């Protein structure tokens, strides 16, 4: 895949997460992730993310995630506000999510990013759901809202016994689109 599409790098993302329903509409989620880069040979980052989600009506959610990320040369924090809507017409469902995030890094200007994502899921069987998605990242500032990155992904989500699940996925991402030589990256992941 790498040579046929001119990919610059291959990454691996692995994560584990937990969710606790606090009430009928409110839930608390925690995720710990490890990312490897440089053809799967070097540490990229690890992060812990905690998120509070509120379900307004069927399909409409609002979430507030906080992420603490450790890189090999820096620490970055991120606070986001996300809104998503999922519409089901069995066996297919469409989900749209928009997220405004603000990143904090020592001795750097705060950065705002607007992310829009569309996901198409297909209920293959009761417990198996393949999906594909596209996501756009816009730098959000007063002068312009340039497209900075995009991701195209597909994967498979499988429900397991005792309220567990596993997701295996592939992402093609192209980042730093504002530069003359954007980086193209393969990401293989399990969650």
C-alpha cells in the first residue's frame, strides 16, 4: 500500500476505553491511546482522554472531551466541544459530527481546529458493523479557515460478550495541506 499510493509514513494506533452511564442521558468516557510512527518503529504519542456526553434526544449528542497528550518532545492539552447526530434507516445509519477544539501547548499560541466528520455504518449482522468515514480539519482563526487535514477511513466494529466491543480500522490521512508537500500517512488501528 505504501509504495503504490506514495505514502510517506505508516502509523499504528491502539487504544482501550471505558464508558460509565451516569444517568439515562449522561455518560462519562475514558480512553487511553498509544500511537507509533516512522514505519511502526518509533513512539509518536500517548494520550489520556476523558469525556462527558449528554444525549438530548434520539440520535443527538453533545460531548465535552479533554485530552492530555504526551509526545517525545512536548506535552499538549486539548479541550473540545462536539455535537453529533445519528440517523438510522436499517440496516444503514448515517452519523454527522462537528467538533471545535482548542489546543494548549507551553510557549505556543492557542490553536483552534474545526473538525467535521461523516460516518456511514452498515449493520451486517446483529453484532458486526462495517463502516467508512471522511473527516475534514479546518484551522479556525479570524483571518481564514484553511483546510489543514483530511482523513478517509474504513473499519469493522464487533460487539463482544459482557458489553465489550472491538474495532479494527484503517485510515488514510493527508496533513499539512497548506504546505507545498503535504504528508500522506497510513494508519492501522485497533480499539
